[in-house]
């Protein structure tokens, strides 16, 4: 009798759920790489069907049409085909939908509720607050070589005069003019500090990102170098700029791009490499993977195994000159790796085919193909202007000792005697004061850019621009 009672109770609960109206606004938080994005589904019920739209308020997107919406047996399913998005969740008796958000081959847990979720207020004490104590102008300029328009912000000290200037060059991945990452805006903080100290600053949305035109996905560091050249041409049209005192500050990949431009242009007065690379891309990635793997708790055996696999993959890339053939070769290689390592876990809910495709797509693209093959040394040898290269002691993405040494060696080999390299204690890849240097810390650290690093930058620039 007791069992029958329990079954009847379960049935009553289920019937209550099945009969519930799913219409209305459902709110969720998507946690990706240390940041949180609010997502909102607006669900409408007609006579026999459901429809919905999606908002992503933290990305400024509203009313995104969905492809399908269904609610059967307490299970909500929503798809957006052109973005390869699916959401599936089960409605519980507490009126919360427990589910998973998927985009492409990646999946993330995300629950929905009727409760409105306010945006998490991240503490970023260094971010400047308007009104600024200097002049700030949103501008656009043309890269005639690429046939695209680029958008950015020029900040100028709030006084009459002609000022030295720097162009900020972002790291890898599509970045906006603030180099916004993990809830931080390093370039906003950097431009604010420099402008307050008498330096004009131009920071620009990467091509194909935010308000800049062009195609980011098909571009390599060489293409981004032409965007920087166009930025120099623009600054030379401004009466407020000292045209013989225009410098470049490149962070990470930007530290590859700045020497490319400086090696060819007499308009570049100096360059600063913030965690710039001095060794070939495949060697850098192997070092990076080893250091991040170690701090993440991987065993020596696992690290060695990963290194063998990655070397094999990178060798395929280095020998390839055809992107389509590279995709085929990598697919065959990674399929064999998966077959040889059946105990290795794939991301939850991902098929083997999706897993292989994900790996191939991360590697077989123009940017990565160029980066793996590129050795910065020959270009650095051609740079004749003053160079400051800074690295954080705990940088796991661009290890300081190997890269600073290689940068200095290449510059001196080329006859450049105006070279300063420094390893800054206790700083990570973003130049934050940190504990381990792991990328997992980036979002949790309140500091955006170490004051000691800012001081180091300014003192050196002031010497170059006397």
C-alpha cells in the first residue's frame, strides 16, 4: 500500500508539471571562462505550439529569433540553428528548469527561473569613470590596403599642445578597443593612465570586431600589422600629435605585430612589447601547455603524453601549405590519437566526431597556421628603434625567461643598442599581481593592471619622448 501511495504522489506531481504554463520570461546565467552572461528566453504559447526569442543583455543582443521551441513531458527544448545553439532542460516542482546550454561542440550547465537576475557587479577599481579629466574622441579611419574601416578611441591630454602618441595593439582573439577579457579592460586602464600623464593614446577594435569592419577569421598577424600601419597614417593627420614621436605598445600577439610594423616603418619612434614572443609559435605553445598543465595539477606522465601528441600535431601544421589538406591530415591524426587513447575523457555530452572537429577547427585556420610557423627573431633583427620588452615573472602563456632572452638576442644581433628587457616580479600574462599565474585566476583578481608595470611603462616612454 505504501508503494502505491508513493507512485500516486509522483503521478500527481508530474501531472501538475505537465499542466503548467511555460509561457513568460525565463532567466539564466551562462558561466564561460570565468565570466557570467545573462540569457533570457521569452516563451509564448499559441493553441498547439510554442515560440520564443532570446536576449543576451550583457552582449547588447535582444529579440534573437529561435528556430524551434517545444515543451513536452516537462522538458523544454529550444534551438537557434544559425548559431548552432540548443538548450534543453527539465522543469521541476520548484519552478526551476535544470538544463544545459550547448553551442557547437561546447556545453555548459544553465538553469532557468522566473526570477529576474541582475548583472553581477565585478569589482574593477582601476577602471576610469566618466567624465574623464582628458579629451576622448571616438574615431574611424581607413585601412586602404585591406579596404576596410576601423573604429577606435583617441584620448588626448586636456590642454593645448602637441603630444607624443602610442597605438595599443591587442593580444590574440577578437578584441575590442579596451582589450576586454575576463571582465577586465586592460587597454582602457592603460590609456587612462598614459593620457593623464601627457601621452595621446589610440586604441582600436580589432578588424571584424565591435565597430570595426573586415573579416577577423581569415586574418593573420600580417593582416593586423596593416591595420596598425593605417592607425599610424591616421595619427599623422592629427595636428595634436608629434609625428616623430609615435610609438607602439603590443600585448601578447600585439608584441609580434609591433616589430613587424617597426621593422618596415620609419614613422615608429619606439615599441613596447608586453609579454611579446621571441620564439617560434610551436615552441611557445608547447611551453605554454606544459606550464599551464602543471599548475592545473597534471602529472608528469600526462604532461609528457600531451607534449608528444602536440608535437605531432604541430609538425603536421608546419609541413602543410594547403588549408583543406591540413584539415584532412589533422582529422586523420586526431582520430588515431583518440583511438589510441580510449581512456581519455571527452567533454561531457560530446560525440567523438564533434570532439575531433572541434580540435581540427581550433588548429586548421589561417591565424593558427601562421602563428605555429612564425619565428619572430628575423623580424626583430630588423628593428632599429628603441625597444622595451616586459614580462611578468609568473606568465604561463608567454614564459618570461625564454622569450625575453630570445627578444634581446635577436635585437642585439641586428645591431640594435637601444634595448631594455625586464621581468617584473609576481605578475601574470595580463600584468596582474597574482598567486600562481594560472589563467583561471584572471577573472577573480580585482586588479586589472599592476601599478608597478604602469610606472615602468611611463618612465621609459618619457625618456623616449623628451
